[in-house]
C-alpha cells in the first residue's frame, strides 16, 4: 500500500465525503474515488458503505483507519529522520482559533529558526475536535488547555506549553490610555465605564455559555457589552479600531499591537494552562517543544 493513498484514505475516513476531502487535499472527487477504489481492490474489501453519493465508513474501514494512522506516522518519522529524501516537511496543528492567535506566531518563529524546510499547517478546531483529529491522524499536534486533559487518550503524549493569562485589551487611542505604551493601570470602576466586545461561545471548548464565556467574572463585575462577536479576528479589530475593550490573552494583545490594561482593585485576571499533544507513535514534532518553552 502506498503511504500517499493511506494519507488520502484518512482524510476521506474523517469527512466521509469525497467533495470535502478533495477540497482539503486540493484535488478532485474523481481522483480521490479512483484512489479509494484501488485501495479497496488491493485489500479485497470495501472500506465504506455507499448510500447514493454518501459514504459511511464500515468495520473494515475503521480497522484500516487505526492501522493507517500508525503507518503514516512511521512514514512521516522516517521522512524527518532521512531529511533531504523527505523533501519539504509539513507539521499539521489543530487548535482553537484563540490559541492559534495567541501562540501561532511564537510556534512559527521557532520552527523557522530551526526547520527552514518545514511548512506549518494550522486547522481551527475546538479542543475536543482537535484531539479527535489527532487520534485519526489528520493532524500531527493539538493545542489544548488543562480543562480537557481528561479527554487525552492513552495513545497520546502531552507536554506543557506554558500558560495563557487573560487581561483587558484596549487600542492605543482608547481614553484609558493617557500615554503611549504597552501597559497601563486602571481602577475597575473606570474600566467598567467603557463598552466591551465579547463572545457568547467559549474560545476553547466551543460551548455556548453566554456573555462571560471569555473568562470575565460577569456575575461579580457586569460589563457594558456593546458588540457580541465569536470571531476573535474581528474582535481584535474592534479593539484596535472601534474603541471597544475586550478580555484577551496577554500574548495576543501584544501580538496585535494593543495595550494591556491591568486592573488595580479587582480580581479580573484569569489564567489557563496550555499543553501540546501528539501521538506516541510519532513524536517528531512534539519532541521539539521542551527546548522552546
């Protein structure tokens, strides 16, 4: 069996849809269908049940899926060890958008400093889905918080990545910012006079928890939420360009060019412990992180 065919099979198994698989692989559904038929012919068994145009992975497909993850992981490890024979390598990372925004640039800089031939591929996925994608072999690493450590399977290894501290974020021209700088101090009563932008959905697990899902102690210190937005890219732009405040990771505020507002008289800072997970069968990329953090 060709490793490339197994890599394509894993994508088809994850999506159970040829069109979506083709979109992810930048190919055509017809080409993937031919690859799948060749694989089924080679194994002398069907891997999916067909109902019209729909695919549903069957027992044989699930058995191959677990083996294919191992085989592809070994092939990727060999490519990494052989180096020049492997050509350009790709490290695929699944993580919530928030963690990508807060840590993506850091990871990219580290990889570029040591692995100039590596291409990083980020996929947005809430934590539970990121772990599922990792177990199915769709990605090589998953970024998660300590809240989902109980969902990590025995086939995975987890390393501490650091922590994520949440602070109030403001744009450089916000009225709270009297002088240019990256940080200011303010009284909570002053902060609460100004409107916020906030999400309804938890940035990590993806559950809809209402206002306060960003970690702000809403019950004790209710804010004036003027804009509700779940897209953190848009939220960052609102902070920088629309005069709104937000509750964001310290590293993200710095990366986006905002100002950290430290509250002097109220417990409105929260902290999340971060971890990177990889499969024990392939620690090629995971092994790099201890030296970086």
